[in-house]
C-alpha cells in the first residue's frame, strides 16, 4: 500500500513524493563525493579535497532548491494542515543531512598543512564509514516510507545505533587531542570542530528518522 499524504488529489501527492525522492538523490550524490573527500583527507591529497568540496556545495545548492520546491508545493497544494506541517519539517530535517556534509567538507579544507595524530586519522576514517552507512540507511527508510513498506522501525533502530557510534568516535577524537596535547591550540580546535560536524550528520539523520516514525504512524491512523 503506497504512502498517503492525507491531502486532496493524487496528482499533488505523487508530485510531492517525487520532490522528496529528488532531494534524496542529491543527498546520495553528496554522500558518495563526501566519502571520496574523506579518502583524500586521510591520504593528504588536498587538491582532491578542494575539488570534492566544490562538488558537494553544488549538490547542496540543488538539494536546497528542491527543498524550497517542496515547501511551495505543500503550501500551494490541497494538503491537510497537520500533514503539511509535518512534511515541511521532514523536508527541513532531510536538508540538514546534506548541509552537515557540506559544513564538514568546508571545514576540512582548512586542515591543509596541519599534522593529524594517527589516532585522529583512524577515528575520522571510521566516522566517514559510519556516515556512509547511516545516509544509505536513511535513503532506504525514506523510500520504504513512501512505498508503504514494513520494517521501517528496525531500520530506524539501526540508524540510531550508527548515530551513537558517531558520537563515540567524536569523543575519541576529543580525548586524543585534548588529553594527548600533541597539537597546537588552533589545530586542536579545528580537529575537534570537524569531529563535531561529522557527528552532526548522524544527528540530522536521527532527527529525520524521528520524523519518519511520526509520519509512519500518521499513515496508519
């Protein structure tokens, strides 16, 4: 059974679902590029880091345009007020995911010329891996939500576990640079800020999943 937006008119519902799909497509493109940026960071290739940063910014701009289209469509179409509000908030939370990747990418550029402790590099690499997994999980949950498929609750549970992993890795970075005292103050701040921005991508996915859980209940009502 397909997801119903509780609006009036199947045409409006279908078009709105299409916008959400387009937004996730841009997010998935950004995810792939973000992973490539992460690999370049670990290897110290900042020429590639800069190139990937620009690409992610382009994906984010496209996603932001789609988010605005969702808002316009929701408020111009014949949707019930409660569902309209929830879908608009959902679109905003989805946009925070790609925004988080862009914010982290833009900050990583400033690591050029900075010496990263090996344990920080290892934690960063793991954080990129967890981000890749959690964004893929979000893509599946969004698709399954609008397709009316079952099993979303278990997928959301796994996404929350990945978010927790990111929080623990962020802490590991903080512990390494704040207790280890092997980096200068500016580099220490930069390393910690990037770890926080990487973890924020997981926070945005978790927020989106929380909204999906509510939308799922509304569909069943």
